[in-house]
C-alpha cells in the first residue's frame, strides 16, 4: 500500500477512505476541510460492528483527528480564541481515542453560574426587597419590646422571632407578588424592571410563586401554634388580596383612602400588636398587656404607614393616570402630596421628641431625643433638594423614606 504525500487535505481524504471499510467516521455537519470551522466536537471514530480495528486502522484514526484539529487551529490563529493549552488537551484526547472537545468545562460552569445569578436577581426584584427588609426589622424590633429582663434573651426568644419572621416574609412575598400579577400593564409603564413586566417571568410562573408562598406561610403559622401569629397572617392575607386582586368590590388600591387604610392596618396595627402578643403570650407565656413603648410604636407607625401609602404613588403617576387609578397624587398633584407626606413625618418626629423628654430613664431619654432629632433634620434637608421633574429623583427619595422607616425600628426598642 503506497502512502500519499504529506499534503494534509489529501492525507485526511486518504485516512477516511482507508477507514471506511472498518469504522464509522462522524464528521460535523457542513464541515469544509479547506477552511475548517471549530465545532463543539471535532471527529469521533467508532468501531464497526464487524470486529476489532487493526493497528493500522487505529493509527489512521488518530492521525486523521490530529490533522483535522491542526486545520481548525490554523483557522483561528491570530484571533486569541483557542489557547495552546486547549490545543494540547485536544491532541491528548485524539491520541487516546476520545472525542475531541472544544468547549471548555469552565465555560459550562460559567453558564450555569450566570443562569443561577440571573434567576436569583429576578426573584430578588420580584420579592420587592425594601418591603422584605421592613417586615423583618419591624418584627424583630417589636419582639424586643416584650423583653423585660436579660434572661429573656434565650434560645426560646430567638426561635420565636425566627418563626414569626419567616412566616411573615412568606406572606409578604405573596402580597407583593399578587400586586405585580394584577398590575402587569401598569408596571410596564411605572416599573418595567420587575420580572413580570419585563417578561422574565410568565404569568403562570408568578401564580405558582405567590400560591406556593401563601401556602407555606399558613402552614408555618399553623404548626407553630401561635394564634396571634396565625391571625396576623390571615388578616394580612385578606387585606393584601382585597388591595390588589381585580374582582368585583375588590381591588381597593383604586380608592386612595381605602388603600391607605389597608397599608396602615397591616404596617401600623397588625405588625405591632399581633407580633408583640406572639412573643408576650405564646413565647413567654405572660398575660397580654400593652406597654407604653408598644403604644408609642403603634401611633408613630400609623403616621409612617400613611406616608408610605401616599408617597408610593408619587413616582407612579403616569401609569396610574393611564389605567384609571385615582391615587392622591393623580387627584392632588405630586408636589402637594409630597409636602403633605413630609409634614406628617415631621409631626411624628415631634411627638417622638416629646415622648423622649417624658421618659424617666436617662439613657432612653438621650438616645430617643438625639436619634429622632437627627432623622427629622435629615428628612427636611433632603426634601428641599428633590427635583420634581425627575422621576428617578422622586423614586430615590421614596427609597430614602423606607430607610427612615428602618431607622425608626432601630430606635423603638430604646423607648422606655
């Protein structure tokens, strides 16, 4: 048998012809030898059913794979897409009879990691993290009001707080998720970055998420066995559903006053009273009572909840006008509602200062007065710099209101 010259194209043809009787050559589709393209796999040689390949056949197999690989590498020279290390790895695979691989395992791992990050980011936006943080902080803060002595800070306390926080966060995701399901068209104007509005989540995916989290919330509330916790979840479920869902006599968010009352009832009353009673009665087994700090927290957060209910519609005025949502911002104008909110908050801080002055505990008096004075002055200074022509500026200030909300829950346990 005469061996042809070392012209690479003819040698591949020769190898292929010699192997055709004893092996199956699997080539990538539409491969052109004179101008090769690098595919996900180069050449795979499978033994025929007729028997074992002889030594010459195997040598030709390996030689044909190596030659094709060399052609591919030349086609990518100067592009920086194929390193010498990857080339040597493919040659080792060819010499061992394994399929040649051009897609690095690192690339596959990176793709999996990118998919995970994208999924996590979409769920993060879907859960409306500012409300999640607010819910968790409020429950922890109110739970601390039930602590009477240092020994109360026991594993029993922390397990009770954890039960309440997890169950409430599940319900929180149900409420904000249902609101997004009901407002997809509006959010395409007001909040196009949300997963349902942007198309990252289908409607069915949204329904699956909110249904799952509502079931998990009730299940956890039931197995804990705390009636204050269960009723807090149940009332939040009813008000959250009535606020958002588009059914006759419901979708209360269309009516500004009713919408504000829904938010006030959940954020100011249920969170303060129900979760305090969960710790006081269920965890510590003490009789129900309403302390001075608890009354202050309920009154102060009533102001704050009204402000959040009014302010959240200021950046969303365009979509609300288009879809007939008669919010206070639509009816009274952005600027007027904005300054109503600032006035309500400054009044609340004034009351907090008076509570601090009346405190009989020196450290509580100092911290309460100093803390609320700083927050009140920061609010006023920031409010005067808002540009009402900038939706981004108004939205940024709304998120600043939530930061004040978080800060207040850090101060509430200090009120004595």
